[in-house]
C-alpha cells in the first residue's frame, strides 16, 4: 500500500553471492490451489503454500464463504472442500488486499453463485482495471457492478444462469483466461478461449489435476460445465518470479555462483531465463522433474558479462511479472536494451514502466519510456534514493540494483513485499546481499 513507512537500504557488496536458496512457494499456484480445493468435494492438502498477504487473503475469502481452511503448520493448508454449489454468502465484503489474481479469479467463481458478493481491495488494487474480466463474463450472463472505468470495488450479482462462450482474448492475460474458465465450470455448454499469445496454463493444469475434463494447448483452452472437482493434494513449487531476483543478482555480481532449489519452470512462466540467456547469462537447469503436476528444476546461475538486447516480443507474455528485474539487468549490462509490447506493465500493482524508469534515472541510468516498454542504456548504476510506489516487485528489483551500485541505494515504500515474498531480506542477506530494512 503506497504511503507505508518501510524503507530499505541496499549497499554494494564486495564479495560474490553463493550458496543454495529455496524461495517461497509459487503465488499463482497457491491462489489456485486454495480456490480449487474449496470448490472440490473432499479434503485437499496444500504443501508449499506461499505465506504471503495476497494468498492469505484468498484463503480468508473462502473461509468467509463457509470453507474450513486449516493451517496445521507454516506453508501448509488443509482445505475441506464444499463442492461447486456449497459456498455460502459472506457476511461482509471480501477483502482481496493487493491481489489482482485473487480478485479476477474470484470474480469468475462468484459469477456462478446464488448470492451477491462485493469484492474490495487496497488502494493499489482499487486502481487496477477489471473491465477485461467483466466484459466476457457479462457475455456469459453474469452481472458485475463496478466503479467508473471498470474499477473495484466489484459487486458480483448472484442467481444468474451462465452459458458458455467462444471468446478470443484481445490481450493475452492468464488472469482473464482463468476467470472465464472458472465461470465456465458453472455455465451451460462449452466455454472456449483463444489467446493472441500463449499464457500461463496453471489453471488448466490444476483443473485437470482436480479431475475436470479440459482440453488445452498452445494459446487455447476449452471445457464443458456440469462436472465435479475431486479433492487432491497439491505440492506448490518455488515461485519463479521470486527466484528471478536472485537469477539477476548472481548474474551481475562478479564471482557469484548460486543454486536455486525446486523452482517452477512452467514454459509459460520462464521467458526471463530466455531473455537473460540472450544477454549472455549463465543459467543452467539441473535435476528437471515434476512436482505436483508442474515442471520444476534446480537453477544454477553464475556471474556473466551481460550485454543489451532487443527483447523478442514473443517472450513478453511469458515474463510480464519479471520486467522490473529485467530493467535492472539491462541497467547493469553493456549497451542498449529495448523492450516493446509490454503495455500491460502500466496496469500492474503500479505503472511499472514509469516506476522503474523513474527509479533507474535517479540512480544515473539513461532510460527512455515508450508507451509499451522502454529503452535502457546500460553500463553503470549509481547510488541514490528511489521510490518503489508500494510495488513489491519494483522494491526487490531496486534492492538488486543496489548490489552493484556506485553507492548506497535507499528504497522507499517497501512494506508490500510481504504480499508476495515474506522473508525476502533475510533470504537475500543469507546469500550475500547487504540489505537493511526498517522505518
């Protein structure tokens, strides 16, 4: 939440980063695991659950609708599913906190309920557009009331008869696709989605794991309503987006050799690895395997001399959450890096293009903003003061920049890191960062 008092100080390091790191569980999978387990019949156990503010908000949302969600230990949830028709009307509006994934996917689920529900969020989430979810759901028969401009709070009206649609997404978005598919569980007939570019298929994979018949492939997905979800256990791999900060950190700090354990490497998620390799990064996948139906691997990253590149547009959908840290890699590289086709960054937790450009300029980096990306002239990062604008990914990215800066980097408004990566500072300092936190 922008306006918090937490400030970080990142100091340049004189030694290499090293050791082994296991970052917290994948946020996207944690959200979905609780949702699908709640709608399933029977008891599901979720291990590796991300103990972040966003994912806890999703668990609280289903508890407010009558689902028993136990937490027998950290990073573990036992969910007593109530079936597709078993949710109950919450006593008050559901607070999604900072979680855009939570709000968008919940909107799809709630469109098929018998009761009205209002979804609210924090100041940042309340500025994020929801019209791209509202419009296709309305075509299915849902009624969703929003504020001017399609902004939250959202009131999802119950008692609507939904029908399946054949929908072509105008903009590639896994969250919008997932909201439509979840509404399709309650719809009569077939719901089919075509994407302009393939996006993350976490929802499709997990629906199949919970026993729902679904067909999906590159840029398409379809399912019929009228089936059941069956309880299953979910093992959540380490979050690639969280690992991304360490991939770049070890790439840019001389002498570094870091091993990241059990990282989810779903091919719709790992565009950053491809982009960094184009820049010259030394990243190798070891011990590839399946964990809870998702591909995982241990990622070994060693320091390498990075060079600027034109980031291929085809990689953009598969790395949309990783652009803040890519901008830091670009600033530390030699030469020019150009990013296009990433207008989605302007409607994330912040306008990430503007926040990163502003912050890097404050550190002496030449950055030109464009409507859908940026041009970064790499070579040297200086010290200075930056504002993360309450965006967790921008805050952690600036912390990485501080590792190789010419002086101390002070980062304002960092409290929201807890939404996705609780314990970041301790884990980072354990492998060689020099990061301090406080008011």
